[in-house]
C-alpha cells in the first residue's frame, strides 16, 4: 500500500503546505490548490475543510453549502 500512502501524502501536501495563498488572502489560488488536492486524493477531508474555511472567510456561505 506504499502507492496509496504516497498519493495521500501528495494530496496532503497541497492541502496543508499549499494553504499559504489563503493566509495571504489570495483566495482564488487557494481554492484552485484545494481542488488539485481533491483530484489527487478525494478521500482526504483536509482540502474540503480548507476550501470550506476559505469560502467562510469570503462570506460565500451558500457556495460552501453547495459544495
């Protein structure tokens, strides 16, 4: 299962370390990176959580509910 662990690690890289654009208020770039993390590892809850938090910061509540 080494391949699965590597995939999860790569997805988490995008979800955690790539969180900096949101911290810099570059929300569109952050959302693009969360989408990429989800493509890599759709089972990880981290990019979904970060994406939701980004939408919350932008007060896009209905968009967050739809996702």
